[in-house]
C-alpha cells in the first residue's frame, strides 16, 4: 500500500506517493506487466497503450462467493504470461483481499493493488491539478468527479480520528 493521502501526514508519513506515478515509473522500466481488473475495458486499454497483457478480471469482485472457475481462468492467464509485475485494479480492499487469497498461486515476481491508477494512465479519468496532488488531496479530486465514492471516504474520518487518539496517548505517556 502506498502512502498517497494527506491523512497519512498526520501519522507522520512525510512522503506522499501517488500510485499512478509509481506505476508510470514501472511501465517506463520495461518490465513484463499484466493488468488485471478495472472497469470499462481499462485493463485492455493499458495493455494496448503501454504493452503487456490484460484481463478484465472478476465481474463482481465485491461478491463473497467468487466464481471458482473464473478465478482459475484468471490465475492461469496471469501465470501463462509470466509477468514481472501484476497490477490489480479491483479497488480497495477487494484487490488486496484477492491478492492475499491467491498469493501462493500467482507466479508474478511482484503483485500490487493499484486502485484507480489504470483510469488515470489510460486517460479515462482526468488528472488532478498539481497543487491538489502536492497537498495529498487526490482523493478529494476523485470524489469531486466521482461523487458515488462518498461512503468510501468516510473511512478517512475514522483513520484521522484513530491517528489523533494515538498521538494523544503518546503525548500522555511522555
């Protein structure tokens, strides 16, 4: 997981790394990359634009009962390509859960969840202004353009609250 939001600064993470910048650097380094997931054919668009292989992945990753045959098909497709890097765009926390559940079966050297990175790099989503990125407000930019994400952003409030409680406890202990 990359530190890519302003809330992490409260937790004393000083360097914010947008996932799309890391993925861009990996693509530029000419690794064999497999793009998995995303919506609207974005994984295929990534493979066409940058090279590599793609698969749209599970149709409903949020379902607790994933189609076992579909999962087998996906893992076989990934392993047949033998990627250096597997990028999974199922969204948090589903991409992390899928990666964890399949960690012993995936033959990629590196696998990581990339959230909406494909949307940005394939040109499906508009990039935030640099000032918003620098302040760690990419999440707000995304929320402004995709208001349906509001429930997910409630987790930020919980995170900030927990960090503040932790800081207060640390101050009391000193």
